[in-house]
C-alpha cells in the first residue's frame, strides 16, 4: 500500500470515528448550525460594530437560545394545559343534559337520523374526551421524562450555534483543502447547505409560528373556544406537508356553522384561506426565504414526506436539507458533464 493510500484510509477512518461519536448528539449540533446560518447576518454586523467576534457570537447564541426555549415552552404549555381544560369541558358538555348533547342531536337530525341512543353515544363521547385528556397528560409526562435528552440536545444546539458562528468560515476553508473535490464544488455544496438551513428555519418554523398567531387571532375574532390552544395547534399543523393548517381551521369553521353561527363560520373559513394560508405562504414565506434555484413544490413535498417516512419528525428538518444537497450534487455533475459533450 502506497503512503498516499494509507493516509487516505487513515483520514477516512478518522472521519467515520468522528461521525460515529457525534451521532448521539447530531440533531442538536445540526439545529445549532442551522440557527447559526439563520442569524449569520446580524452576527456579522455585531462583530463589525463591536470588533469582537467572540462577544458577538455569544450575544447571538444566547439571544436565539432564549427565544427558542421560551417559544417551545409556551407552545407546550398551551397545548398541554388548554388541552386538559378542553377535554374536561367536553366531558361535562356531552354528559346527559349538557349542551354538547343538544349539538349532537341537531347534527343527527340534519343528517336524517331519527333513532339516536343518548346513553350509548354520550358514553362514547365522554369516554373519548377522557382518553383525550389522558393522552394530553401522557404527552406532558413523556416530555418531562425526556427532559434530559431535550436538555442535552439543547446544550449541543447552543454549542453548535456558537461554533458555527465563530468558526464556519475557517471550517469551510479547511474542508475545501481536505475533501477530494475541486474547491469550488466543495464551496458550492457548503453554500447550498447554508441556504437550505436558513430555508428550513425561516420558511418552515417561523412561518408556522406566524400562521399559529394569525390563526389564533382569527379564532378569537370569530368566537372559536380556546383560541390560544387552537392557535398553537395550527402552528404545529403547519409542519404537516400539503394539508397543514387546514386540518385545524377548516374543522373550526365547520364547528361554528353547525353550532348556529354561519356568518362567523364563513368569516373563519375565508380568513383561514386568505390570511392563514394566503398571506403566510405568498407574503411572509417568500420574504423570509430566497430560493435561488426555484426548487419545484413537488420536490419540496417529496423531501418533507420522504424525510418524515425515513426519520420520523426529525425528517421535517433533515429531509429538505438532504434534498437540497442532492440537487446541488446533480447540478455540479451536470455542469461538469456539459463541456465533455460538446464536439471538439
């Protein structure tokens, strides 16, 4: 074995060992890097203004960490606490003589169902509400039991954010020297990785939060019960490919219609279509995301669905990033192949 081959094998072994050891905390590091790519512009401005890059990196890291944890804690609190309250209220409402039973009777009458057993149906609805309450409480318990893993991922996300802000350019230069590619190809892949990371956070997470806030305001305006809970639920539903927020605001509009508020129902449905989807997808999202290559919507859906199918919920983040890198590789291949096909 020649010395060059031996060194190459040694370098590959070192890379595999490094990836193996970082696998348990890879998600936290990835999230930290994506956050760093997102706040890179304000970090550069602070570093230039203060003349102290390390201090600017600390400020951006701490600021984003506080914002992230406060947002996640608020969403979790709304979903768990309001969900338990709503489930308890449903148990009371659908008990014999409750207002929920009258609502069910009205729906059955409109559907042409004459024979309706109140005891069996009420028992089923009350049992379902109890199961919902137990499920929500169980989710809260699971979140609490997983607090160590969440805390560990959060710590490495913070560390990854600080490292990427302070050392990404140096790491990029080193990768251009070490990887067995043309430096401009390595640079292109790393730039695509950065762009995809910003797109995932800005185009998915921030737009989802905006949709949750806008939807919550619409629920409050039209009289939907517990608008804060359904607003948080809408923010989470925005992560679901294709259908997204419609899973929440469409049933909310139907609920208003069948409870005798047709005007509010129409207003809710129109508001959901024009504001929750229209403004968010055609105003907020394009202003946050700049897709230089115009990735087709079909490819985006494939990345989201494929990522979720292969990796679970984590695939919502990893899927689009991997798809972007794959497309960048294909573009590099196409660029290099084209001159070879030209006639001499």
